[in-house]
C-alpha cells in the first residue's frame, strides 16, 4: 500500500470520526483546517497526488458528513459564524461536480421544511452565484484521457437542467428567486458562454477539449421548453463572437452538431426564432443540414410542412439560410418542388386550415425570391405542372380566401418560373393578405433577375415614374408657359357644376312591355340603360301589368348581359328580378327553379337564381310589408312631389318648442312591435323549395353538383336552409323539413367545408321552423338518423382548422343579418348562417353542433327546452347577446299560449 495514499485515507477517516462525535468547537475548527489543505488553492497545499486522491476518493464522504452534522446548535459552537463559513468553503472551493451532487442529494433527501433544508438551499444559491455551475460543466469538457462515467454525466445533466423543478417541489412556497426558471436558465446560458470561452482559450493554447456535455445541456434545456430563456442569452453573444472569428464559428458548429437527435428539433426552432436574418443563422449552424439527417428533416420538412406557428421573418431566415451556400441550394430547390406540390394538392386544400395554407404560400414566394433563373429553368416543367394543378384546385374551391391565395401565388410564380410565357393576371381584392404576400416578393429579388420579382408589383413600379413625371413635370411646363403666354386664364374662377345633370336623348320607358323591348332588341344604349334603371319601379307600381309578362320579363333579366358600363348593373338586375318574383311568385319561381337545372347556364347565373329566390322569399315573409302599390321607393330628386312631402320649417320649430315645454310623468316604450298580417310566403313556399331539391343528384353535361360544382352545391344548401327558415309556422314546413333532412343525410359526409356548413345550417333551420311536436311525431326516423351524424361532427378531430372540417354553423348570426339586411320573419330570432360571404367557421361552432346534437338526443324533452336551446345557439360567443334574449312568445306569435310557454331558466347551461 502506498504510504501517501494510506496517510490521506487515515487522515480523512480520523477527521470524519472527530466531526461526527466531537462537540468541541476548537477541535472541529482545527480538524476542518487540516482537511482544507487537500483542496486546490489552499495556503499550505498538500502534494498533488494527495489532492487528487482526496478529490477522487474521500471528498464526497466528507461533504455528506458535514451535511449530517448541520444543525443550529452545531453551528453555534464557534462565535461569529466561523464554523459556518469554514463549513461552506468546502462546498464552494472543492470539486464542483461532487459538491453540486451532494447539495442536490441533501436537499432532495431532507424530509419536510427544516433548518437544514433552508441552509442547503441558501448554500446552493451561493453556489450558483459564485459561478460554480461553469466549473461543473468545464470539468466534464476537460476529461478526455479518462472519460467520465456515463452514469455520472447523466446524473449531472438531469440535475443541472431539472434544478428548478427539483427545488420547486421541495421548497414550494419557500422557494428562492435564484431557482425560478426565468432566472435560472438565463444564468445557465451565461455559464455556458463562460465554458465556451474557456474551451476556445484551451484550443488556442493547444489543449484538446470536448463540448459534447455542453451540447447535451443545451439540448435538454430546449426540450424542457426553455429555448427563449437560454437562447435569449446565448444567441446575442454568439452573434458578436462569431463575427469574423473562424474559431468561434467552428466551436458553434460543433456545439450544435453534438446535440442529440431527440433535442435537435427544439434547439433548431429556438435558434431560428432567436436569430436575426439568414447570415447569422448560417454563422451559427454552418452546413448542419448537410451533416445531420435529423436537422435536414426539421429544417426542410417539419418547419415548412408540419407546423405553421412561426412568423414570416423566421420563415425568411430559414429559407435564406438554405440559399446562402452552394451546397445547401439544392435543398432549397427540392423544398420549392415539395411546397408547390403541397400547395396545389386538392386534398391538402380541403383538409388543412387556412393559416397553414397562407404559411405554405409565403414559403413558396420566399423560395421563388431566393432561387435564380437558371435553377428555376432546370426544374421548369415540374414546377409548372404543380403550379397549374394547384391553380385549378384553388380556383375551384368554395372558400374566397383559398381562391385569393391561388391568384396571388399563380401570378408571382408564373412570372418567375416562366418569364418568357404570357403572364397570368387575376382580379382580386387589395387587402392586407395580398399586400403582405406581394411585399415578400418585392423586398429581396433574385440576384440575376432584378426588378422581376412579381408581375403584380412590376406594373406598380413601372407606373410610378410616369405619375411622378406627369405630376412633377407639370410644374416646370406651367412655369415655362407663364413666361411665353401672356393670355393665361389661370386666374379665372371656374363655374360650380356640382348640381348639373347628364342630358339624355332617350326617355325612360313608361310601360313594362316597352322595357322588355328595349332590353332585348334596342341598339340605343342610352335607351337600354334607361330601361334597366326604370324596370324595378315599373314592376312595383304596376303589379297587374307585371303579372301579364312576369315570366317573359324574368327570362329577359336572367339572360341580360352588361353591354355598357352601367353603375351597379348587378344590383339593378337583381332587384328587378326580386321585384318580379315578389309580384308574381308562383309562375316566376317555377320558371327560375326549372332553369336552375337546365343546360347551357353558367355557374354565375345559377347562383343568381338562388340569390333571387332567397331575397324574394325573405321579402314575402317580412312582417309588416307594405302593399305592393305603396312600395314605390324613394322619389327621384327631380320629382315634384318630393318638396311637398317634407314638413315646413315653421312646423318643425313649433313641435320642438311644444315637446320641450311639456311635462310627462310617464312614457311608454317607443319600440313598436311588427304589424300583424298574413304570411304571403306560406302559399308559395312549395314552388320555391321542392323544385330546387328535386334534381340535385342528376348530373348534366356542364353542371354536376355532386362533382366539381361544389360551390353551387354549398350555395344550394344554404338557400334551402334559408327557405326552410322563412317558412316557419306554415303548413308546408313539415314536408319541407322531411325533404331537407333527407337531403342533408345524403350529403352529410361531403368533403367541402362550405357544403358541410350549409348542411348544418339547414339542420338548424329545420329545428327552428318545424314545431317540436311535429318533429317527434312526423320526423322521428330522420331525427334518429341525424343524431349519430351530429354526434360525430361534434367529436370529429377536423374541427381544428378553418378551411378543413371545423364546426360549420356561424354563431355570429347577428353580423350575418346586418350584412345582408335581413329582417326576422314574423318576429323569429335571427337564423343561422343561411348565406354568408365568409364561409369559415367561428370559435363557437363546436358548441352549436353539440347543442344541435343535444336537441336531437333529448327529443322527448319539453318544447321549451328545444326552443331555449336553439335560442342559445345565437347567444353563444356573441357580443350583442342581449338583442336575442327575447321571450319566445314574441318569436312565434301565431301559436297558442300553451304552445308558447317557456319556463326554462334563463341561465341554463348546456354541456
């Protein structure tokens, strides 16, 4: 046995025995002083071999002995805190890894709150503040000749990263600020920087080091979800240190390469979010995507296709990183091919949410910005095939936002992929989305194709100098003319022509037959325009003459095309058609419904038929509707009767004085209920409804509702729901509801979101319009069939996503009604989304579908429960819910008092 080694062992054994049994403060102090010489940096150090033996074999046992003796009485054996300071010095000056493990072991092993637990926690806080964590990690980086035990490294890794969790579980409300995650992980990032600086200094001095342990610490911290805290400290410092320093860049590359695969995704996403631009990301990562398959999958697949929560600057940094090096550019080309293929996939368009489609569209545009024309030319055929297929699929979509994305991306991509070919041009709304997408193309044009970023922004850039030259160039031209032309008329005051009217050579027709003749065979465009503007008023003023030519007039208006630039042509034509249908409902509705399934009609004309039928049905069912002869409309400015209808000025003044000087002790409600009257739609509801629902499953040569014309099918479902809702309290409501439920049952699994939205709104219209008693007696089979479908819609995972299968009944019925100017027929609550310009679902859709399913499920419940449940559909998630908190007796005034009883509590909760 080595004498030196045996001497260290005997000394430590005797010291441990003394510390465990002695109560003499001076003896304990001398014993600890004799042991301190074995620590590095002591005043009278022992031999290096003895220090190494003490650190490797006996230091942990000594620390456990010191922890076991810790108590208030033991620390008071010496005055002035001498014993406590000497006791703490062994933890703060000895081998850092062993001291850290003993501290964590003692804290976790202490049962319940105690003096020892708090003292050890305070000592651990001092340990962290003294920079000893850096010593722990640096010790693992320098062990090359004799690698550390894997179990020891795993234990250190778990304790270092999980320290806030361990301390929070033990200390709970007595936890210290240094152990909170928001404070600890920035400290851990600073310690990592210190260790990296020590590694760089060692490499410069010719010493080998390993940073695999640092990579594991960094990766595990990111896996725990602390990327923001730790990378927020690391990335800014590394950005500055790697600027022009090759050694620091190599160290950073090695740090990221050694991160385990299970932590690679968390680290890379955090780095891409924290870096500012592709240049910084390239300095920190190097060619990591070429060396690590996991990194390549995360950077080129997962971030681009499987996730869409990242911001646009992050997407620009990622794709710019791929474009910065020649070795990584093939990955960018491959990413563009896969992005375009996904962007144009009809299945992806139907089943992915709209934000993800916007995300993929932005990625496509950014890739096109970074790729050169030569690279695009090599893959032109494949890219154009994917692009054209995607444009077709998107333009066929029933969602306006999806079509909007297809138009913008098609314009930009076609100009970049095939600049020699004819450019694509679309007409789309200039909204925030289009400006954001076009800004991505305008910011960073490709290196070898300047000013050819986008066909949508190129004309704007080309027209700007022209406008500047005309506006700015007009000033010197005018100044030059002022000196040469002395007869300038700039000082003359112009005439006020604001009240002038356009002189027309043709008078407006006075009879409907003249209007029909002018609209069909006239070559005088002024007469044609005057006839179009006058036809609605003539229809309203002469209902008897209208009934004589109603079908012929509807045919002319349906096939009417805009021959001149008439302001509001579509509105004039639609209002005239609605007036014809309202004046003579049965024959005109029969004609329009027959033409809906006729051949050689465009989709626009078929949707116009649906719009006209819906608006006419609403007008017929509107309570308090004025007689046809009185619905003349507002008089024209030139009408002589307009001045006589206005009250004289003196009368207004007198009435105002009387109103101000009159005392009123009570005043009734100024709100007046709707006037009672017959529901004119009840007699003709069948002419509107049944022909529309009769032949939806029969495809024509140019019209297939169950095939490609899903937009018209969705509009048809919404129209049928509207007609069903407007037929409330009519005798034909029950057969209409039965037919509509069969229609819904046939299409319940349709793949288009807009169609499913129409089906759900149709179901809600049936439940609103058909009395509960008739539902349970006449439609029990249909209700039982609808119940499992509604339950499946309620539990379907496709509710995550607006363009996919979200629950598709809009809770914002009030905004829908205001947008379309609908009034509640016969005082009924505002209907669900019968027809909307925005077919995307809202956040309350799950509640609506669950409620509908609950109503069908509880079919034997009282009628009041059904009424209250359907009313809650429109109160849910509505900012104006008070408007719909009306008694049900107001909604259905034509029923008896017994049928209209509503005794359900107002605070009813549906689950």
